[in-house]
């Protein structure tokens, strides 16, 4: 009986913290809490490009990325080094309100380039 009560209380606590939204899950905490706020859909930009494409084309892509979006620094590029999740985070950090514009540019770049990073339009 005590175990059932404890499970119910824990379940109610979790439900009070986690919200299911049309875009996914969001977890909020009260101010001053030691827990970090997690909002999967507003924290990370979802790119259509997959991790293999990003890794394979990284050398060609990073030069054009930096040229087009100057707030991405050389240190950022070293940190990202072809990892999609790190790229998502840096886009949010550097271009918060314009992140959808950056995401669209990235997706279009990968649509224009083949697996070796060569421009298909040429």
C-alpha cells in the first residue's frame, strides 16, 4: 500500500513537470530549482540534413557556413566538428530569433550539394 502511494505521488510529480505539446515534450521547473529547464523543440533547431551528410560534407560546408553566417566563429566550428547536435546548439546560441532562417539556409545548402560537397548546379 505504501509503495502504491509512493508510486502515485512520484507519477503525479512527474506529470506536473512534463507537458506534452504538439511539437514534443517540455519539462519546466519552478524558479530557483536546481533542475534545468528542458524544452526539446525550442532549444534545438531541427535540421532536415542527417548526421552522415553533415559529417561527410563538413569541410566544404563549414567555410560557406562561416561566410554566410559570420556570428559562427572558428572556435564554434572546431567545437561543432560535424556533429549535428552541436550545430543545433550553436545556431540557437548565436542566432536565437533567426534560427529558422539559418536552418533553412543549411537545408538548402545540402539540397544543392552532392555527397562529396560539390555544387550540383555547376
